[in-house]
C-alpha cells in the first residue's frame, strides 16, 4: 500500500477516533450542520474536479470520490469539534476557522502535493482558502437557524 493511501486512511480513522470525545449531546447538536457542509463540499468537489481546479493523484478505491476521505474525515469531524469549542462565540469561531482554513490551504496543500495526494491546478491557494472560509459562514448560519440549542 502506498504512503499516500496510508495518509488518506489515517486522516479518516484518526478524525473519527476523536468524535466520541465531543460528547453525544454535542454530536446530536452539531452533526446536522456538519452533514450540511459536507453536502456543500461534495458539490464543490464535483465542480472543482470538472473545472480542474485541483487534481488527485491518489484514490483509496477506484469507484470512490477522490475528495471523500477529506470530507468524511477531517472536515466532518473537524466541523463538530470547532462548533463544540466555539459555538455561540462568533469571533472565536471565525478566528479558529481562519486558522484551520489557512493551514489547509497553504502548508497542508503543499504537503499533499509532495505525497501525490492532490494538488491545485486552476485555483490559487488564496481562492482555495476563500472557498473553505466562505463555507464556514454558511455552516454557522445553518446551525443558528436550524440547529438544536438543547
């Protein structure tokens, strides 16, 4: 098995191994918003692949969407963690999302390119950051409108 496949599988497994520590109450509260943003990201990934904003060099399986390990791993679990730490504190939420989105858009994208997992082609790192950053506001709004405040 290639190093890049191990990295992808590790991302998903490690992300989901942390989820029980969020707490069942918070999982129930934030999972709908996390699923909603995952749906948005799946649509953006479809568009991004078609427009060649990025290309993937590694797939876990031939029939699996290339972006799925990122979406069901770090983004889904990470969204619940960020909400757990910051929900109700919008400036803190914005700052934490800025930090994570910058981390993903710059050093991690370069690392993923090095390991032939994916690389940006027709999209700059800055626009890649803006895409994820803007989705975070949509997710916060969804949580505010449709979320449970138990």
